[in-house]
C-alpha cells in the first residue's frame, strides 16, 4: 500500500461520506472526520460486495459499485448519527 493509494482512499472516502451525508435527510451530529471514516468503510465494503457479485471493473466510472458505496454511506452515516444521538442522553 502506497501513500498515493492511502490518500486516494481518504479522498474517495470523503466524497462518498459527504454524498451519503447529503442524501440523508435531517441533521447529523457527527463531524467531518467521522464522515470520512464512514465513507472509507462504505467504499471498501461497497467494492467488496460489487466484486463478490461479479460486477466488472471498467476503465471508467463503475456506476453500480458507486451506487452501492453511496447507499452504504447513507446507512453508515444514519447508524453513526443515531448512536451519537443516543449517547447524549
């Protein structure tokens, strides 16, 4: 694993996390670092699911994989936001 691949994962994770957070209605009480972490995890899991389903990797944008990643980010942000809300009681 190179520094470029780590930086790429952080950038992609930030984008996926931000899109997931924007698509989730309401306000989420989580910070940008946690959003990036959720995005990175969603991107990794989405890629693994796409590969397990046999979604072909192309030279361009893999739309099916991207949709999976964003949906997982929405779910992940929702779960983390719910846990953060519950811990403030």
